[in-house]
């Protein structure tokens, strides 16, 4: 038995090391293939969008940065150019379909064909449904749902003309599980998911197999989304067990190669996706109870705000926004 162990153990270790080396080689080959490719990123001034843009810049890609905060986009473009990529900025509000058409023309004129179009723009909203002004909920739908619909429509027409392309839309765990106190937000994210699911089938049926829509579904993530939120809950925006934004950035980069239709990000999102399909009512009650505790029982007081729904906010410019540290501090000092 000892002789078998002496032989088998080095073989097993060698196989593991070889697998890790092969995986690294494959990853390096993939990232090298991004050099010179062109990406449009909407919502690139902070959070996931900024993280994705900087990562693609390191790989030598061409990037069209789009958002409302022009100065931040220009700063990111400089960083991308210093890291070996190329970048240009385009100021827009995703809810304006005319600006999106101009963005597509700008991207073509800047770099030629576009390889992937990433729709990352969105605003979070939290509060009791009947206490949130209906005009604010209407505006949320303009940004989170109609904006993604307009941007996806613009991108798919561009890709049909050139014959290929990948659209990546940012969904949410709320796309699968409608969450209490996030009613309008959950509705928009469910809509984003439906756009991707139905459009993929239309593309298949019409022989447009080189065009794909990928919908990414993160768990709650530590980004400026929370600082920018439309918050009518009476407490500081928060959620349990937040993920780091790196998880989502890594998933988006990987999806450029694998092009899956949907990707729940991380074990928490994947677990809740599967659990909701098996036990829908139980999982909805669980998530509702979690939000109620964290947002309405534990959160320190905060004034109502429309956040960045109507105007951009020049605070919250990072990829990570320190939300997890802020929540720990609040919990320890109440």
C-alpha cells in the first residue's frame, strides 16, 4: 500500500500542477486575443463598468467609454492608454435612444467594427413601494429597463450589419428572485433578463448565430451603486454578505469567450437561483426577511434621496466603494 501511495501521490500532484499550468496558458492566450478588439461599455465611470474597462485596457483592447460623467471617463481613458490600450469617451444618458444611435456611429468611426457591447448602466432603488414617488419609479424604468432595451436594440442592429458581436447586459439576483422593498428595481431586472432570453431565440431562428446576448446576474456587490441609490427606506442602503466587484469583472471577461446565455455570479447567486426554482415562495420570504432586517431594522437613519436617477453624482467614482467597511462600522457604532 505504501508503495502505491509513493507512486500515486507524485502523479496526482503532477497532474494538478499540469492542470493549473494549462489553465494559466489558456487564460493568457485568451487575454492576448483581446488585443486590438473593440468594446463599447455603457456605465463606465465607476463600479463594474470602470473595472471592466481598465481590465480590457490592460489586455490592449480598444474601448469606447460611455456614461454621464465626462470628466471621469476622460480620466479612465488616460489610464487605459497608459496601460497599453486605446480609449475614447462619449457622454450619454442611456435612456436617450438618439444618443445611443450616435454612440454606435462614434464607435464605428473611432475603431471600425465593434466586438462586444456591454450595457452596465443602472440605478438601485429601495423603499416601501407605496412611499416611493411614482415619478421616480417611472424614471427608474426609463434608465434600467428602457435604457437597456434601447441600447440592446442599437447594438443588435450594429452587429447584424457587421455579421457578429456579443451583447452583455447586467441583470441581478433580482432578475430571478423578486425582492421586497426593491419592487420597481426587481421588475426592471426581470425585464432585462427577458430581453436577453427572447432575443437569443430570435437570433437563433433567423440564422444569426454569431450574435449572442449574455445576461450577468450578480449578488449584492460592493460598488458605488449603493451610494448612488434612490433611497426611500429611511436608512443607509445596505445588504448582507456583499461580494467584491472583482468577481463580476472576472465573470464578464470570461463571458466574452464562452458567451453563455446567463451567468449567476458566485456561489450565493448560483445557490439562490437554483433554490428559487425549487422553492419559490420560501426563497422569496427568505430574501424579503433579510432585506427587512438589514435595511429597516439595522440601518442607521438616512434622508430620502433620488440618488443619481435624474442627475449624475460626482461622489462614488471607484470600482469598490467601501460599502462593506461602512456597514461594519455602522453595526459596531450604533
